[in-house]
C-alpha cells in the first residue's frame, strides 16, 4: 500500500495559538530550571531513567495529538473523555504528568485527590478554543438571557475544551460537561432538563451534534457572538432558538474544507472520509464517518486491508495512524500541514525536564484549580461521567 504523503508546509503551518490574549504566551513560558537541548542524544534514555526512578508514584497521560517522541512514554493514551476517566481512576499516583493541553490538566486536577499533583510539562500548552469563552463573557450572556426571562428554560453545556471557570459556571447552573465522544448523550440529558441549551464554546460540535444526532434543523440553532451586544442576536431569535451556540471554534479543525472532501473523493474512488466533529458543518455533512480521536483510531483498526481513508484531524495522529496501518491507504484531508501548535509544545525536552525535576524532589508546573471553582466544575464533570 502507498506510504503516507506529507502535506505541504505553509507559512501558517504551526497555527499561532495560546492562552489568553497575550501573544507573548506563544513564545512559551520560562522553565524555572535547565531545559535540555532538543539535540541531546540522551533524551530518550533520560526520560526512561526518570520514569523508572519515579515508578508507581508517577502516571503519564498522553492525548492522541501528542508527538510520537512524547506519546511513547505515556502510560495511557486517549481522547479527552478517556483521559478524564483515567485521571479519576488513579488515586494512588502521586504525580499525574499530563501530556496534553491546559484544560485537560485542569480537569484532571479537579477529578484527582488533594494528595495528588497534576503537572503540565509546558504551561504554554493552552487551547485557543478554550480561550474563546471567558467567565465574564458567559456571565454577561447569562444576564442577557435572564433579562429575557429565559434562564429557567436554558441548560448550559460546555465542551471539555473550556476553562475550569466555565465548567464551574455550568455546574452552578444545572448543566454538564461533554466531550466529542459523548456530546449526543450529554445533549439528550440536557434536553430532558430544559427546552433550550447554551452550548459553549465550540459552535461546530454543538451544531453538528444537534443537527446530525438530535435531528434539529439548522434554523433551530443561533450563534451567540460574545463580542457583540446581546450576542448580535435579536430578542426574538434568542427566544425561538432551541440551541444557542457560542461563537467559538478550533483553528486546527477549521482548516478542513468541503473542497478538500470533494477533491479527495475525485482523486481516490471509494475513499472513506473520516473527520472530527470540531470540523465545520458542511465538512461533517459531506464526510462518511464522524467521531472523536478515540473513535477515529478504532475505525482505522476495524477497517479492512486495502481500504482508503482521508482523515480530518490533527496531523500527529493521522501520520501515526498511517504508520500503524501500512496495509491501508491513510491520507491527511488537508493539503497543507496542520498541527495543533499548543499540543506540540509538549516535546521531549519539556517531558524530560518535568520528570527530572520530580526525581530531584521539585514539582514543576503544577496545575491547581481553586477549591470553589473545582467544587462547581466537579458537579458538571461528574454529571458527564455518570451519563449512561
Ligand atoms: P478528543 O480527543 O476528545 O476527540 O478531542 C479533540 C481535541 O480537540 C482535544 O483538544
Ligand atoms: Fe484546542 Fe483545537 Fe488544539 Fe484541540 S486541536 S487543543 S480544540 S486548538
């Protein structure tokens, strides 16, 4: 079968993402210590030795978008849902090193015990989508809905890709967290509690799930723009909508287009187009299969030899799938490189640095959610974990 074709580089290959609106955060944060050089030939050996020295005190979680050089050291790999479950299921590990992004490490901190510490090897590993909804903006939106007398009827649901402050808001207002692997069940639960949903912060996951899984019309959904008064919507639009979508998106998955789907179908007859639900609605509607990163991996495992797959999700994962399935034709759906730059911030030097700091008795980059926020967020996370 043909080998993986690397997409072409572009000037925006590493999308500029970061936490907060501070562009300087993209430059990364200083490690309060010596970061090993990426060229150090002993990095793999050093990571191995530090991991061995820490033994059962350490548990390393790795999201599927992590680099190969990092994922090889993960005790468990998974999508956001599986990693949250795994974090909650390791009460004996003193240190959870989270190779993923900030909101995942926050969720792990909320779900783990006080005696455990969650560590993010590079604090600049944020998520631009999570940054698109701040607590103040969401409070203002809720005030608008309250003034219209709607909040009795609205259940807030937030995608896992949001800050702990947003999860706390949702927990305080009777809602729950969802991930891309349980959004349908989460929304079904929400519509049992109320007539409307405020879906934060990914408009695409919200719209795709409402229309594809729940049978809503596109016209049942409105998009709330937090940068406009009243979300840029009329009172009537807010009153009539069943689904109020926050105007947030993933810049990585936003790169995939309907043109890429049409182009690959023309070029590779019989190709299966498999995309993540963070892609735009027109892309998801044109795809054959849609699902979380874990779903994408399982779909490839179940696929027959000789089948062809064009996959619309982050490049580290798609390249790894291509190498793991040499008997299948695995293609990247976009023509140009598309990494999640913040996921990529966790590289081997940062992992080695974190592990060696732990061995030396220092705790690098602990992620701690304050007690009040953690308590309310946990309500929303527990509701998700309890979904049937
Ligand atoms: P999943 O791994 O849950 O599918 O999420 C993808 C993602 O964007 C993580 O940030
Ligand atoms: Fe955030 Fe998108 Fe990166 Fe996921 S892939 S961490 S949603 S920017």
